[in-house]
C-alpha cells in the first residue's frame, strides 16, 4: 500500500511538472522574423492557459527541442487544429534528407506546413550587425543567423523536394496547397548591466541577464538563495523548493563553467524571483 501511494504521488508530481513546462512553452514569446528575411509568414501563436490531457505522456530521454514538439502538438490540438502529419521524415536511398515538423489544418480548412523552433539565446553586443546577428546560443555557438539560414535554405525548401511530394501525395496532401509558416520561440538573455533602452531587440523577448563567473559574486547575500534546474526545466519557473545557499551555488557554478557548460539558474531574493544564465566564456 505504501509503495502504491508513493507511485501515485510520483505520477501526480510528474503530471504537475509537465503541465508547468507546457505552460512555460506556451508563454514563451515568438521571434517574429519578417517574410523578407525568411520568405515565410509567422505562425499566429496565441498564448492561453491550456491543460494537458490527463493521459498525456512525455517520452523519456528525449532532447529539450523534441519535448517542445510534443507540447506544440498538444497546443495545436487544444486550439482546434488538425495535425495531419508530424515529424515527417523525407528519405531517399535509405538516407534521411530532412524532416517536416508539422502538416496542420486550421478551422477554415487551410493547410499549413509548420516548422517550429525553441531556443535560448544570449545577446552579444560586441558582435557586429543588427540584434538578430548578435544572438547566439549559451555555449557560444548555434547563432540565430545560422538557424535562419538553415530554415531558409533547407528546412522550408524541403517541401518542394520530389521525395517529399511523393510522401505527401501518399497521404492525400497536395504540396502546392500548403502555406508555409514558422513558430520560432525563444528566451533571450542580455549582459548584466546593459540598459534596455539601448537595445533595439523587442523587449518582450528578454527573459533576464547573464553573468560571468566573477559577476556571480555580486549575488552573494545571506537572504538570497538559488536553484539550478536540469535542462528539461529551463522552459519554465521551477516547482522544486530545493534551494541552494550562495556558497553551494557558486561551487556548482565553478564546476559547470570549468567544463564549458553555460547554465540557467533562478535567483530567489526576499522580494523578487529572477531567471538568469551563467556563462563560461
């Protein structure tokens, strides 16, 4: 009986965590890239308070990006879209050429080839170019411009590939009838101390600041505690109450940053809760 109760509580906790992550995914803003940059329109993603189905299960041991695809599927269904195909792999001669994220149909019968992206970016003011060219992943790679290039030169053109057309025809979907759209969700972090009024980046995208190891020392305070989530929990505010003192947090930070692993963390002050990144570079 005790074992059954423990399992029940663990299932409830898992469901609560998944719901929290799902809402975090929904609430993350989109980077609206103009059609001039990408050649397709932005998906009309409307944030809302939505519930996961009671029988929803998240596959184990999958990457954060794959988790977000499952959440997108649940969002689409909850908003009345028909998901006609998902993660449709295009294969020729036993080689995977690419993949279409979603083929969906909206309430008016319009069919859409939807690609989705979920990223964390740090704003690097020392880089040349506009704000789009200054966004790069937490570990100093995976730039936004590289992702845009891949979307425009590979992922969206994949719809016109002869093998894709064959696959779509086999499931009664006419490729030429599909409108192409993008949902590009992102959390953006800016350098500690940088003033928002100096930035041309849309302020709604900015989730917090990022710190170097030395700058983390500025957070030392007996009343301030910290939480370092696993990557699967980067998408939302933590539900755990396992907080770290500054000394324990700083020891963990030194270990992770010495391994060239930037990480997200939460700062709990007496009157505020903040999200931030620590960077190794």
